[in-house]
């Protein structure tokens, strides 16, 4: 058993070394605020499943959170380094059966990143303590200090704990006071996820010839087929080495007993009716490719007990949502941006921990609740051909819900909740 005593200065304990936790650690480190980060996995990228994520409206915030030397390598970590961050454009949503463009979702700046490369980039210079599964949290009886107890016997004390431990967050269970109140709900969908290298330069060029980085194909049979460059290991001039991220999903209660081979056969059967390039993207997947079943779940954000500011949540721990509008990572970055600002005021003596975290959560909770609900709505409508053009990704694009990109932090929870509820009727078409 190892024990670390409570420090006299601000010391933030971060639970979870995913992208959110690592960006928070970088931001605090830049600000001269002591932090320790703990990860239950045994290494940074121990999981075999890979996927890609879009960063768009939160990009300016991210630039302030990462050290300049780390942010300077963002384009190198992107799925397609040949496309600059400032290129902008219109994200293509295409008709699955005809190949025609249904909509181009505009963005001024942005990039798509693979999970593993983004996590490695954000982890530069951050000493993560691995194999640390959070068991219990103890709060000082005098309203000061917090202690984290881990499954391996490690005990660490600090000023506050930030749960950045993802969708099935142990920190959220502690904050909500029970496993049941923190439990996620399954989103009823079959979602297959895989990465593939075709090993053939001509095939690789062909499947991305019309769309430089990625596209979303929506089938009139009510399923989606997604393709993106995941990485270019040997650069843009060696397409035979390019790795692609593919996903396919449709509504229904998924079976968990299917083998990789059975999942591959299932998605190839659906892909046979698609137009190019979506059709070949899936039909050219080599036999033996591992096709993963993604368990999509959500938790509609609700208030929790922050124990006088000593325990709060960030990222997917605070608002796990279906991934069908490209919002998840952008809200995670926004959480970190806001939380860092409040912690800096605590460290400088400008505010108390209780008041600072209360203000942070007053903005986060209604935003998280609204965005999770919107993502659920979008996930349902995106997989219903009769309603797909009414879905939030068509009516609101990639932008956050109205009011969520310029929230005031110095107002009470009730005011922010009213703004979140009012936003439901204020979406405008921008596709």
C-alpha cells in the first residue's frame, strides 16, 4: 500500500486518462496547478478498438488548453494531415443508394482525429499512473480535502477529485450516491465499428477520391454507413498503407453473441445495395477483419453532490451521449476550458472551491442535459429515412444547441436551465 499526504497547495486528482483527462492535466500543468492523473487501464492505448472524432467549434478552446508545442502537432495527429485545420468546408452527407449529396454541413475550421493518436498527443509530458481503479472516495469532515482509494491499495489525498473516467464513470457513481442513479441507458442500435487497411493503393485512392477525409452515407433502408481516413502511417504518398475507420449502424436491439465473421457478413450484405464509394469501402474489407460491436449508451445529465466542490465530473463522465452529431469531444473540451478557468481562480485565492465548482456545474448540467437529449433525438431520426432531414444534424449542423457556445458562468442553475429548455425551439437550418 502506498500513501500520499494531503498537500497544502491546490492538488487536483484526475480520474481517467482519456483525451478529456489528459487535456485537463495539460491545462492545469500549464497554469502551474499541481495535478495527478490515474487510469484503470494498464497503458495508454491498450484497447484494440479504434475510432475517429471531429473537433470543430471547440478548436479555439483546445488551442488555449494545450502547450504550444503540443498543439503545433495537431495537424500531424489528424486523420488526414494533408488537409489543414483552417481549410474548412462542408462535411458531406450522401444518399446511400444514389451517392448524391443530401447535405453539406458547414464548418469554418476543424479536423478529424483518431482516438489513439489524439490520446498520445495529449499525453505528452503527462505522468499517468496506470492500473489505478477507483474504489472509494473519502471527504474530510471539516469540509477540506478528499482522499481517493484505489483497488490496488493506493491511497492519494488532494484538494479535489475530477471524474474524467468516461461513460461508465465510477466517479459519477460516487457523486450520485449510488450505482443505479449513475447508470447509463442503452441506446437501441446495432453499431459496428472497425479499422481496415486495404493494402492496395488503387483501392485506397478510390474510396476517398470524392471525399478527402470522411463522409456519412444515409440509406433509405434506415441505416448509416460512415467512412473516414484514420491514419496515413507512411504519409499521403503511400495509400497502400492508409488505415480507414468504418462504421455502420441501424436501430434495433443488437445481438452480443455474433462473431467478427458474422458481423462482417452482416454489414457487407447491407453495403451491397449502396452506391459508390460507400459500397466498395465495405465490400473490400478483407475477411478476418475484426468488426467490433459498439455498446452505445447515454446518461442524461442531472445534478450531483459535489461535496463542497471537492468532487466534480467532466466530459463523458458528465454527459455520455450517442455519437451521431459529432458533439462529444467538443463538449468535453468545453468542459475542460470552463473547469480550468474556475480552478485557476481557486488556486489564486480569488474564489472558494465550493463557489467555483458550483458555478462550473451551473453551466455544465443544463448544457449536458440538453445536448445528450439532442444527441438521442438525432440518433433516432438519423436512422429513420422518413425523418432523417428533420434530425438535428440537418437542422442545426455541427453547432452546439443555441446558447451553449456562449454560456455565462456567473448565473444560477435555474437561469441556465431555462435557457437550455428555451433552446429547443430556436434551431435554424444551416446546411
